[in-house]
């Protein structure tokens, strides 16, 4: 049994707990100051969807009636928390993410999250406690590749232990850790779980690459 692996994840979980407590405090403070419960629900839904969405889609996801959703979207747009990149489609802005308590990611931070890791900081996949698969992910990009091929039982094992979200927190990505936590709360399993996790991580990876590239000043 790899004791160093288990010890590192005990520490990672402790860090995750502390960071999530900080997130919740920031989350409550920001929203108490700026956003009503319904507006917050709409922002959270946009954040989770990860792509421009119609007001009707948001209404369906939130269970809030369309006229109310539309009214709140207009208000959120005026506040700078939502924008329309295409007519009829809405997406959360960076300020909207801040209102949910998430820190801004700049090019340096994106590069840090995307960095290639040494062996001791890589994610090691297990089938169960004491049953290593001898498969590891040394970066977020590598994780995307490995998660699509590793045994689905290992995916379920790590999701419901909180190992993935702990590792993402160790990388410094609070948003990705939070989205992984939401997957766990939905209690899905099998290939559906794998596909959802892969989609979330892949989208986040591409977003971070874009942030990093935009931060590079051409010579």
C-alpha cells in the first residue's frame, strides 16, 4: 500500500476542507452584499452549464418561471454579472464568478494550474484502498486523457472519496473542485459519471489554456 499517497491525500482533504470553508464564507459575504437568492440561483446555473444558454433553458434548469428569469437576467446584465455574446443567449461574466466567491484566474495562475507535476504531486489512480492501478496523471491535460481510459470503477471510487476535488484544490483550482463536488452531490455513476467528469475537466482545461495564451504579450 502506498502510504505516501494516502498521507498526501489526508493532507489534501484537510486543505480542501479549509479552502471550501473560506469559499463558503466569501460566497455568503459576496452574495449578501450584491445578489438576491433567485439571482444567485440563476448565476450558479449559468456557471454550471459552462456555455451560453437561452433564458428558457435557464428557467427549466432552475424551476423558476420564464418571465421572472428574464427579469433577473436583465438585472444581472446591468450589474455586469451576465452578458449576451449572441442574441438570446446568456453567459456568466468574470464579475459574476466573483459574485459567487470565485477568485479571478490570470495568466500566471492558469499556467500554475496547468503545470506538469512531479511524481509525488501527480494523481495516482486506485481501484480501491490498497489497490493501485499504476496509472497516474501528471497534469490537468494528462488527467483528461487518463480519465477517459481508466476503469470506471476507479472513477467512482475517487469521486465519492473526494480525491479528485482534493487534487484540483492542490492544483489551485477552486472552481474545478467545486464542480467536481457538485457531480458527487448528483449521485450519478458508471459511464455517465465518467463522461460528465471528463466534460467538466476538458472544458476547464481549454478555458485555462485560453486564459494563459491571452496573457502572453506578443513580441
